[in-house]
């Protein structure tokens, strides 16, 4: 049986409930201060390695450079360096949109041919493509969101149409998020992070929201928020999760 999987969109979905990752059963203010620290810098310099592709149908969307700049800034503040590689064959011969798993699998397969996993070991594939159906002479019909990540419920590999892939990201070429957080947000999902504030109990422990409220910390500003107020806010536990991802070195 294939392992559980999901498509994590940039906004709006609600991941399943589960045990806090800390395994603590009662609120612990000292632990909160460690996990939810905002000015935490990873003790060791870590590189977040990304390989970026575009489908032919993506064109050259103007918002991608802004996404990259914001991601570098957000990660860099915490001793994480974003390294984006654009391979020689970065343009994928695909003229459609990403809608179904079959289409997503085809696009990911083209990226694999262009830059095999064995060649880019330890790099996160990020593919820019439209999330819409394109109708000749009739414009487009909106589909999807700013970005999505294919990853299992536990943050690991996924099986799509019988093919197993490490987590990978797709960015919508036709929809621009005003906060420019989309790329780093999806990188967070690829590292196993989920949406906040809905998953504070899952990712921290009971009482986390009350602690943040008492400290006057607005979690809606967090880069993993699924709303419209996201900023370059990262908690210590999120930085540690990113530093331990398969595409971190």
C-alpha cells in the first residue's frame, strides 16, 4: 500500500491533528521560550539547496525574483543560506497547466530527465508552472493557489501514479502573492512544516498559543501562516526543522 500523501497548498487547507512533536503533555514556559524564539540563529551555517525549473507554459513571471529575494532574506536572518541552482535544461517541454496528479507527475518526470536526482542529490526541486486550464482564444480559468508542495503526511516521500518522489514544490506562474512569502512557505512544507496557527498544538505543545498571546507575538505574521498577513517571522523550531531537511547541508 502506498504511504499517505497530500498536496499542501499555500493557503487554506487544514492538516490532520496529531501528537505534539515535542512529546510534552503539559505547558512548559521554558520550553516555549526555546521553541518559539524569534531571533534564533542556527548554531551551524546551513545551506538550503534548491533546483529551479520552468515549464514552457510558465513564461517568465515577474514575481519569481521577488519570491527568491524574500526567501533569501527570511532564511538568511537565521544562518540559513538559500542556494538556487538553475540547470542548463531548466525549461521543461510542457505547455499545459498543473491540475491533476497525472499532470503533476508528468511535469516532475520532465524535471527528473532535465536534472536527475542522482546529479542533484540533496536539492529540492521547485517547478514554476501555471495552475490553470488554458483555453485557446478564450483566456484562462483560475485554478489552484500561489504554490503547492507534494509531501507525505509525515513530511517524507510521496507516491504519485506509482512513482516515488522526494518532496518537491510547484509555484504558480500566473498568481502573485503580495507578501512574496510563497517560495519560502513552500520550502517550509517540503521540510515537513505545517500551517500555523492551526498546528501549534501539533508542532509545539498545548498552551503555545496562550504563551504567544501573553508575549504579544502575532502568529499570523509567521511565514507558515495560511492567511494574508504573513511576514518573515520564523520560530526556532521551524529553523531547526529546515536545517534538518533532506535538501539542507
